[in-house]
């Protein structure tokens, strides 16, 4: 059965086939502190296999170790990786990740039934599942048909010296320190990582890609 998905939060990134990165920490009050809050998005060529591309969505930032141990993914939230292969700023392919009973399942890459702010869960598409990794445990990585998937807590990779940033914005400094102070040190995020063969998303050499979090209704 297909489910209607309504857009909660979108983080849009346009980029090329090399490395994409975007961050958006703690500035969306409507979803702050939930698994709908996207903090970072990455897309890059797999360092282990140049024929694959990796997509990473990090959610629910600034988790302390104690908070991380209690954090779970919301079964009513879908994380959708959107891929535009013809540069018209509309998704031609999607990879949809949902969470249920301690499992993460990814559908796709597949052509979406609906584009824009309303998505449809494409349950008829090929899928891959694995256990959601708990905090402190050995990562559970699903591997099937050339696609890999992981979901669970990770150390927040984002580096930002907010104190120095404030000094720069305030006109009291002209540059960042080297080394700076990592405001995010010791905090974690909930990550969804999927690796797919490039052959499954086209061979144009360039893509636009963005990630959204969506609430199932």
C-alpha cells in the first residue's frame, strides 16, 4: 500500500558529482530536537569503490552521550534522498528510508510517483533493510545488490567555532583561529547512510541532490 508523505523540512543542495556538503544546525524551531531536524547532508564518491556514490543525512544534532543512548528514529518520519539527473531542479529518482521495529528500510533508487512537497512511499521498488545500530554497538550494515545501508548514532562530523564566528560577525575579529575550538565536540547525530552504484542513478556525470525529512500521514 502506498502512503502519503507530507514535507516537514527540506534542506536543498545543488551540486556536481564530486563532493557535496551542507549544514543547517538548530535553526528550524518547528522540528528542533526531533528526528525531522536535518543537521547535515553529504554526497560523495565512495572512497572504497569509485563506481559508487554515498549519501548521508544527519539528523537531531547536539545529542549528548546520555541523550544518544536513549535516542531512536521516529517510525512516522521518512528520510528521502532526492536526485535530479537532468538539471531541471525536479527529482527524477528518490531513495526513501523508513524506520520500523528496530529496522531501517530503503526503497530505491526509483522514479517517484509524486514530486515536490508531497511524496509517496514507493513500496513496490526494490528495497534493502538492516537493524538500526544502537549507541556503542558494532555498526549493522545491510549489503544487497551492490547497495549498502546504515542507520544509527554517529559522532557529529561538523566543525564550527561559534564563539569566534560571533566575534567575526560582531566586528571584533577578522578571521577564524587556527586551530579553532570545535563547538560540536562531544556531541552526536542520528545518521542515515546509503551507498549505491552510480549506474543506478544515471551516467550524466553531474547530478543535483537534496534531502528532505517527511512525516507519514
